[in-house]
C-alpha cells in the first residue's frame, strides 16, 4: 500500500494569519487612496483659474509617485501619492501639490509615533522595538530599526526644546490649573516631581503651558516656571488659578501674576481633611464635603460649611480647621459661570492627563535620566492633547475677559440705578 507523504508548510512564529486584519488593511488602503484623491480634486479646483496662453489648464494631474508602505497600527499599508504638473512655471514659481493626509516623506502614522515613547517608558530598549512591534506591523516592522528609533529620539528632543522656548506673546489663558505630579518611575530623585501648568484659551481649548522637574512645595521651583512663561510673552494674568495646597505655588503666583484669583482644588482638600479623621468617620464626612462643593449657590455652600464645622468641630477640630482656613479660596468658583464649575472645582484636567502617563511609567524598571523622562512625558502629553475636550460654556469666556461679573454662576446684569450711579 502506497502512502502519500504530505508536506506541511512551516509557519514562522511571528507570522499571523488573520483574515480580518487583512480585510481591515485592504479597507484602510482603499480609504486612504480615496481620501488623497478627494484632497487632490479639491486642490485642482482651487487652481482651475490658472490657464496657459492657449486656454488649457495650467495645473494638471501627472500620475503617481512611487508606491510606499505606511506603518500603521494594523500593519503596513501600501499607497501611492498622486502628483500634479504645473505646465506654465518652473522653479520657485511652480505650483506644487502637498498632501496634508499623506506627507511626502511619511512612513508612519502619528499614532504609531506616539506609541514609541510609551514602549520606551515601559522599559523596552531600542534594540527590542523590532520584536515588540511585530504584532502590530508584521514581521518586517519597516522603518523602525534601532538607528531609526535613535533618530526619532533626537527629533523628539528638538521638538521639546522648541516647545520650551516657543513665543507666548500671542497667547492668553482665562484659567490655569497647576499641580505637582509624582511619576515614581525611573526618576533618579523621588523627592522631585513634574510641575505642570495647563491653561484654558479664550476659545475653551486646553493647552499644556509648561512643565519642568522641580520640588512640589518649593516656591522657587514654581517661580522659575512662571517667570519663564512670562519672559516668553505671557503678560496677561489668568483670571483664576486652580491648585492644591502647595504653598510654594500660591506664593510664586502672587509674585508673578498678582491679579489672578485662587481656587483651591476640592479633590485635594477632601483628601487632606479625611486624612485627619478615623476611617469610621470618613464616609459620612466625605458626603458632607460633597454637599459643600456641589451646593447650587454660595449661600447654600456657606450654610453647609457652617453645618460641617458645627457637626465635627468638637471632636475633629484639626479636620475642621483644615477646611475652614481655605474657606474663601474653596468657594471662589461661584463667581464664575456655572457652566465652568465642573472644570474649576478640581485640578482634574491635570490628573486625567497624567493618569495615562502615570499608568505607563509606574511599572517601568531600570534607570531613566530626568532629561529622558521629561522628553518621553512630553511626547505622551503631546499625543494626548489632540483629544482633550473643550470647556463647556465657551460663549461665557469672552464675557469673563471683558470683565463681566458673575454671582452664583449667573451673569450680573447692571441695573439702571447702577448706570445712573
């Protein structure tokens, strides 16, 4: 009896046979090609009025450039960039088509570039990037060799240095949030932290204004950061600053931007108060603190605060003193639009941003210099900032800039009597 020998193909461990991924990759290729074609068509419409002496169109399609592979999160996607030809000019006067979707030298998506510092912070060396990204990019992992990674790090350093020296003379921030964030990962000195300042523009967008390694409670560290921002052109003081109890920040703020009002972070204050009482009391006390911070108007908040002091003052005087000493700063948000209260009660804009960064760095092993840590955190924040949500009630921001007063979150409309006075 003859036996038929079957030869089974040997599959490399890094090879993944996934029909769904291939479908997604083909769809991405078609979508990208279609988007670039639409972009080209729009460009040609804007140049339609340019004519040759004989009346023919001056700018026309001119085939495609060489096909190239773009590394994406679902693997390499091959695409060719369409070209145009200017038949009526040469040199510097020639009209060129520059795709915003598919830049001339693009080899990776921006989301992939954002992934690289995350991998680095997680302890993956440049020599291991090829293997680490194989599951995302396929076994070849194009354009991500150790030499390319090193070049990318040098590019990030240049971006960071330009960002740290950028001109701020055309910027204005209505609100700012300040906090010192401890990453506790690969930082050489654990007494240091990231001093972070985020601002809200008149259009309601959040921007990272500045950050540097410093000491959280140090007025000198905060002073250096604020003075550097002012030196680069930020002359108009923010209307309100939100921060925790770090006395160093408030002291530096009063020196550099003396016109800025204070709002103490309710989240930090709650933690500070609860730390001064037994666990058995914390649940009820936390609810009482929420009744103050979430009160519908200042009078209700004042009443809830007095009730808190009366209820807990005899037995937990330290907790009550911790709260009432910052009474005015805790209730400052009532003098601003009600739509903004959710943003102004806490430093959550910073906490939410750094939650991801802290999650990525807290398990990292090994040694990372402060310089490299700043660089990697900068790249992570830069990627995250693209998805930051705008403030609610953006239509109220110009009113604040114009000096309109608010009471209990509602605009104060001047009466005829006040006009006459």
